[in-house]
């Protein structure tokens, strides 16, 4: 927190557009990490934060922005008695893996920071190996969404696409995005319809043999009926789920489809536009609670906020509740006491 605060002060002190691209990209990293709080939860992201902080500090001092393994380890884990490269290599691998998931969030952070650049990580093999943040130009969209102002006492959400392990569904899920093609639509419909037909056949069998039974009812019969009712409930919830997804465009993803370590994931249907084809996207939106500084994650609104998805703070989940505006990526406080 102190490092981020320091670097923020340094950044504000410098002129807006005259900062070198790499410094702007590093500032985007810090803004992204600040709102998502990833650096608090994962060591690998703490390494990323250290890399960005050192990049900014060194660039402002006019030094090289190639950061060595030892620099990073000294900044993050000075007390661990381990060879620096052995210590760093799993964290670095995790960051490279996460790069494709954070792209959308870094673009959003860059827009909010009015930066022209987004970060890309690079490792230069050598003796010693060095690491740096490269600056890629912000991709230009035809008509980018305007950055929404954060409401009084409210928050803004940072998106992150999720590698869904629903990878059993398709290889395309590797980046958390499924092209919403005719083939995808048909295979989904076939799956749902097969489930429905199976339940209907079961219902028919149950009735057909049920009315022929003359002996008294046994506990096994009750179990059969119970299992059948469970199946009906399952099929009904699948229909309700897809109904909501197609009507409302965003739902909380069922945990069956998302990795256990990554709950609070939404499933979005992004319609096709002039630029892109339609997509099914697994995404996670996070923010930082302005009241207590803990991370905010998305939940189904439940009984308190029916029909809505809300952001709840991890520290005071019942009181620090925020709305979730999917289009504008902002939220206002929903509890009066919280405002
Ligand atoms: Zn809170």
C-alpha cells in the first residue's frame, strides 16, 4: 500500500503526457492492481506490483528499467533463503499465464488513467536475466465506451476474463471466450433438448408402470418419484438459466462451469457488433470497497436484491453492498448506512 501510494505521488508529480511509454504502462499496472487487489491475494501479482513500482521509480531517476531477479526478490521476499531465480520462476510463469486474462482490465485501467499504453511483460535471458514492462499502444476501437464517473461513495469495477475449466466444453474456452456461432448455438440446444426428452421419457415410463402397480407403495417407489422430481427441477433450472442469459445478457456462472478457485464469475453473452462476432464470456469483476478497503466481488442479489447482481465487500459482506452496472462498470452503495 505504501509503495503504491508513493508511486502514485511520484506519478502525479510528473506531467501527464511527457511520461515515457513504459512508465505509463507501469502506472496502468499499478492502477489495475490497486482496484482488483490481486497483489494482496497472490504472490505472483505482488511480484508484478514490485516490477511496476521499480519501473516507475527507476525511470523517474533516469535509470534503466531492466529489473533483475535479485531486485524483484529483494523487494518482495527478502527473507526467504532461496535462489532468486528458483523463487521467481513459478511466479513469473503464473504472470505470463495471467496476461491474456487481464488484457480487458488493463485496457479499462488505461482508459481510466488516460494512458495511451497497456503493459506487456518481457523476460530477457542473460546473466543475470532481467524483466521489464513494455508499452503496447492502446488498441483503437471504432467507438470506445466513455469512461463513467464513479458515483458518490461508489466504486468502479475492473473486468478480468476467466479461463473456464469448462474447457471440457471446448478448446475456445481457454481464454474464457466462446465464439457464439451457429454451431455453438445448435450444440447447446441439442444438449438441453436431449436432457428434456430424457426426462419426458422417464415421466412416461413412471406413469405407464405406475398405474399398473397394484401392490402397496414401497419406500423404493417414493425414492423413484423423488429422484424424478429432482431431475425435473434440474431441467427447469437449466431452462431458467439459459432464459436469463439470453434475456439479460449476464448471469452469475454456475460453479459447475468455473474453477473452484475462481468463484464470483459471471457468464456474459456479448452480441455481435460491426467489429466482433458474438461471444460467450466468463468474466470476473472486482473492485475495492471505499469504506473498508477490502475487495468487492459479485454475487447474485438473492432475496435482498431480487433480480440483480450486486458487489459485496469481503470484509462486511452484508453491509457494504454496491450495485453493478454492467454497461458502465460502476456501482453505487445500496445500503443507506454505507453511504
Ligand atoms: Zn467494505
